[in-house]
C-alpha cells in the first residue's frame, strides 16, 4: 500500500452538499460488495453522473463542492467508492464523518476550493501528493490544503485498519 | 481559544499522544446499532482482537427491527450471535431506537465522551456529554483500543432565551438554527446550548442535539443544569458526582441567540433540513403521509402533544398517519397515559419502535411523487422512498395538525 506520489484519474463532477442518502441510497446497504456497487451506480445516476460508462481500472477522482458526504455514517457509501475504483475526492469542504471514513479506507480526501468550477465530467486530472497540487486538463495547477500529519500516517499505512496493526506492532 | 465544554471534555480524556491537529483520547462508551456494527464484524474477527471493555458498549438491533428481507435477517442474526458469543451485557433487540436506548440506560452522565456508529449519536449531547458519530472503521479502532483520535473543534455558544410558547418544540428550535446557518454552516464545530431560562424539556433537547449534525456540527451539548439533574435523578434514582463547575464559563469562537418567544413553527422544505421556513409560508401544501417518530421525534412529549391535538378528532380522509414510539419504554408509558388509544381512535397507525420509515428502511416507504410531513431529521432526496417523493420536516405538533387538515397546517390554528 502506501501513498503514491502521483495519481491520475477521470473526473466525476458533483455539486454542493452531496449527502450519503443520494450518493448511496439506503436500500443498497449490504455486506455484499456487488450489491454495494449497484447502490453507487444508482446514486451516481440520480446525481446525473454516468458511472456505468466508466471502467473501474481507469481510476476515478470525484471533484465536489461544499460539505461533501453529509448525512448518514453508513460506510457502505465510501466502501462503494473504493471498490468501484475511486482513488480520491477533491472537494471544497467535507462533512466530518465522510472525511474520516475516506481516510480510514485509504482514499484521499483533499480540500481545494479552486477546481470544482473548472472541471467537467470525464476530464482527466493529475494529483501530486508529494508536491500538493492538482493539474487540470489544460495544465493549470492548483494547490490543495496540506494533509494533516496524522491523516497522512493513516493514508501511508493504507487505511486505519493497517494503521491499527502497525500501531500495535510498534508497542 | 473558543474550545467550550467540548474542549474541556477532550482535554480530560486525552492520553498525552498528539499527531498533527489530532489528540488521542480515551472513550467512555460506544453505541453499536445493527447495520453499521455488522459492517465491522468480519474485520474485527480478522484482526483477532477483542472488545476493550464489554461493559462500555451498547449493541442494538433497531434499524432492521424486525428484519424485512432475508439479507437483513442475516445481518441482524450476525449481530445477535456476536453479542451472545462475546457475552456483551448491554444488548438490546427490538427494544427501541439506539439513540433513545442510549439515554434511557444508566451509562451516560455530563462530561462523558461517547462515540456511536451512527451520525445521530449527537443526541446524547443533551445530557452534557461529548457525543458524536463515526463510520464503522473508526468505531472498530475504538472498539479494540478504547481510544480515538479527535481534532478539538471550534465551539459556538447558543443562548436560548425567553418564554417558550406552547406551540414551539425542540424541532422548531433546531430548524430555526439550521435555517440561519445553512446546511454545513457549522462544519466541524461543536454547538453548546445554554437554556437561559430553564424552559426546554429534555425530550426537546434530545431533538435539538440529534440534528446538530444536519448543520455539519461535530457534536452539540446542553450545558448541564437543573433540567439535566432532574432527568438523571428520575432515570437513575439518584444523581452522584454532579460537577458544580458547569458555572465556570469556557470561551467560544462565536455566540448566537434565539429568542424562543418570537419563534414561529418551522417546516424544512425538500430536500434539505436547512431549508427552513415559517409554517405560514408553506401552509396548505397537500400531503399524503404524516410520520411521527424517529430518534428526533418519537419521544413521550412528542406523543403527548400528538395525542392532545388528535383528541376527539379524525385524521383527514386519504392521509396515512404513521406513529413510531422511540422505544418500548416510551410505548408503554404512552399506553398508560392513553396517548396511544387517542391516536388509534383518530385513525393513526402505530408501528413498533425502530428506525423504519425515517431512513426508508421498511414500512411507510413513499411512492412516486408522494409528499410526506415527517418529524424525523433528514429530508434528503429519496431518503424515505422513491427519488421523486418529497419530505417536509416539522415538529410533532405541526405534524399532528397537518394530519388533521390533510395539508400542511399551522398547529396554532387547532390548539
């Protein structure tokens, strides 16, 4: 695992206050991965993003507005993103539970206020974790807020569970 | 600074480790409702670690209660088997909604630090605790270590003052606040409520703290006062270790004030709890269903006022009125006080204590284009059913008045 230096991905663009009920409708709550993925596709359809067209191996970066992931703590929404091939989310701001859950599952949660209006669905973007910027299709670069050192440790471990194993081994 | 009581509670639970902006803290209690607990069971088994303190958790089967599909039956079964095998002393099956059970039991007192695998864990802040929700992986970490990492939040003081009109409930107060702040207006912040005149009932405080998360709040707490003390004395038969230092005033980054006497009943329009308007602005909107229940709107005072309004009246033709007491205990009290009888006579349907319609889990699911007035906490698109359905949020009083009228109605007109 560990934290890659750079990540590229295709953009799913979303708006402000995207809540977990729409992102991943509750009837799709399940312990079955395929069912959880169906929920994400349904949510993305409701949000007007054509998730069905995307192949998971391309790597997907969600670019969203304010308060991303508000609402329920059901982690199925984040698990759905992870298993669908989403590598990270860049948002103007995050709802706190969702922010933690993304990090806990090893997905990047980056704060940047400058790119949401500048990207379109399907654009490719490049993230430099090492240097702290996001490059858009037109090669313009925008910085994201520094990742907190605690969160960085979790991401470097590959998520909170590997971090927990590591923390225990260190004792 | 501006760290409030929340900052003080974090400091008192800190174990000395710090990384970045986060402090490692000891957790007093964990709430584990069925679906989100089920989500961490396989990882917990894989880790091969045990619960750090079995006496400090409450497991509830309340979301899938009783289960309505085979898959949910298996999820509930996994939770029940685990709790039985691990001999978890506090586990509750179908006894009510987790956030109500957590405050009915003897575990929480002012100053405790509480986590739950459900966003509405903030409810317990009404007792003067720092209570907040987290995802299953975070909860797993706490379950095996007894600790979590917290970023001390900025804290906002909210003074609630003035005489409480009889037509105003906790739901109106929190909708007013969310309307002012906007969705996410309190992102990462702690909200601390001061009931300046000691007029807000504990049931209404629960309703208020429950919904601070709708504004993005990390937690919401009521400064412990005589109402808190009375609640604890009634619940536990005594109230030990009451700290008198609640009078010392911590610092805040911001202050807000709500004059209770000038409030009008509020309604949150679809699809955001922060889209709150005065009931007058939406009065007359035709609805098909009224839901009175959930972890924010199904407590005894909610049922009492529902019954008072429905007494000797009938629900409007074509309206489906669904009522869910928040716990079996509340249900029994409501039977004793004849609230249930009154509701039944008016044409209401009583569902068993569980999450049910609020999260679109089971019973009371909305069809295409249907409109529902609900006392629950979220009116997000599709939450209660079809994506084209619409949810309006309001107090139990406004909900009961609207059930009688068949359209959204100002409770002052029927009280």
